[in-house]
């Protein structure tokens, strides 16, 4: 197959405005599955403004400005502990029979702490008692080779862990429930339902449209701020900071940078990324209309993207997918800088089965970021094309089509475009989430010229 640069008009697949609503029954099912698998007197889920994905997945609530705990009791208790500001936000939760509990130690410093200031006391008032078992979910977890201590360690503030231990006493136990939610094989957030997929498509479609507006409209002489403003931000919830930067050789293009007042020069490497809840999109290239050496490298990179789509399938192991992509990039002296594919959710990166030594397999219900970051790159060069997809077997596809027909129609239209115009046919199980599926323009001064398979 030959990769070519050709004039391509990207269709208007439709960018959804209203974020699909997850039914209360779906949240109910998620919480039931979590508590059953945890098997403890209490499941406690930690959240803060950055680490909100677990609690949002389970309830639809996420804390604003503060920390929060979700308490799920064996007797059906459903409590959200949070501070002065977020306590009035708890009603956005769609988990039935959830009650907010003021916990002022979670409030910002200097605010009122005259009521409910002691977390361990609040926990006891909620029913957490001596001798009970607690399954605690943080925002990530440690593998066996990362921790050799005698007691479990948690990605939760020690203050929270200490308060829980004070409430349950020396005879109580605390275990790590995070893998139940975030394990890449069978985590509740790794294998998602049709309602979650509809929300992921909303985020991916909108973030990719925003990135495409930036890439299409950026011109030499613009500041990075001016270029980033082209995204048309409308208040969508972000899963990471907006990225926009450029650099000329010998300086390296730093993809994680936020925009600045720096002016973008002709021929510079330029990159941008926007991530909303449900998906991040990224594009990077050169601010020029032609560069033969870069085009050759970009074509090999595009072949790596094509290889990802051709290799990914239900039952394919992570190491098989990793190896196939690495082999496709090698002719240009490139390699994956990170994992070529990871699971997405409210957070930009949840976990991934795609690792060099991973026998974990792709399963129906997994939502992936096709995230192939090539390395090494030279000074003043940038090369990237990231978008989201869902892996869905026949039954899940039928459920999406039944519950969310407009979402499913957009996915099918994107599949047709990738096959008929980009030249990359997809297996039935791959459903693109992006408004610009596999649309890659290596030269930002010619944004209508995209790479495709001849």
C-alpha cells in the first residue's frame, strides 16, 4: 500500500450539542456491580477536582474546588461527603437515593469549619464502625512490583486513609478497590455500556472538531493564544489543559505546553490538543506547505496509524498490537514514545492493555485513544494524530443503535469515510468517535491535503 497526500474534504458528520444523559438505572447497575465485587462493609471512593473520573462514572457528580468521598454501604447507604461549596452541588448526582453529607475539612482553607470538621467523626456518624471492612478506591493503583510494604498503599491523601483507620479501629481492614474500577482487563470503567459510549462520543466529537478548527485556521504570525482561541470553546468539561505550542529548530516542540503569546513562525513544528470528558484529539505537523523529508516521515507514521486500525480486534493481545505498530514505525527510525493505545473515560488516560509484554486482550466495550506518539523527533518537528474509537461486538453495536441511533449513525458514516476516502477499511467492531477520523494534514499551511492510502 502507498501513502499519498491528496485533497480531501472532511464531511460534516454532525457535532452533538446535548451531552447524552446516563439513566439512573445505569448508575444503579454500576454501583451494584462495584459493591458486589468489593464484598466489604463499605466501599469508599475518593475524588478531587483532578481525580474525579471514578465518582463521576458511578454517580454523575464530581466535586468543584474540593475533595469528596462516595460511601456505599452494605445496607444500601449512598453518601457523598464533601465541603461547603460542593454540598449544594450533590443534587446533580443521578445515582438514586444519594444523600450529601457536609464534611468541612474538605473545604478550602479559611472557610467555616464550625460544623462537621472532623472526618473520622463524620465517618462514624455515617455508620462506619469499629471492626468493619472498607474497600477504598483511589485514582490509580500500584502493581506488585511497585510496592513491597506490609500494608496496602493507596493513591488517596493519607489524611483520608488515617481517618478511615481511626473509624474502623485496629480490628478493621482496608483493601484497595481501585482495580475493580480501573483494571484494564475487567475494570468496570474498562468495559463500558452503550450509555457511557454515547457520552464518550459526545466528548470525542466535540474535542476533535475543536482541534480541527485550530489546525485549519492557524497561520504564521499568529500567537499561540490566537491559534488556540480558534477552538471555539463553549464550556465543555475538560479532562486536561488545552495544549498549543510551536518551536523552530533546534528547539524541541513540547506537546504538553499550554499556549502563550509566542508568535508561530513559517516552517516551525506546531502541535495542539483538546480533551473533553470522553475523548482527547491531537494534531501536530509543520507550519509550511511542503517538506519532502518530513512528508516521508509522516507517511511512515500514517502507516503506523493504519496498522493500528488493521490489527486491533476483539481477542487481540496488547503485545500483538504494540508490536505491530512498533514494526510499522521502525522504517523511519521511529518508535512509540508511550503506549500506542489506551483506554479513555472522564479522564484522558484510564489504563491500557497495550503494553510490550501484555497478554491482556482487547474486549468488546473498550474505548481507546488511538494514541501513537512517535519518537524521537528532531528539533522544530511535530508529528501526531490522535482520536478515539470504541470496540463493540454485534450485541453492543445493536444496543448502541437502539438506545442512541444518532450516535450510531455518525459512527457508521465515519467508518464509510475512512474506507472510501482515506482508504482504511475497518473491522465491524471498530466504531470511530472523532469528527475527523484518521484525518491527518502534515502541513498546516495546506490543511486540506490529507494523507490517505492509494
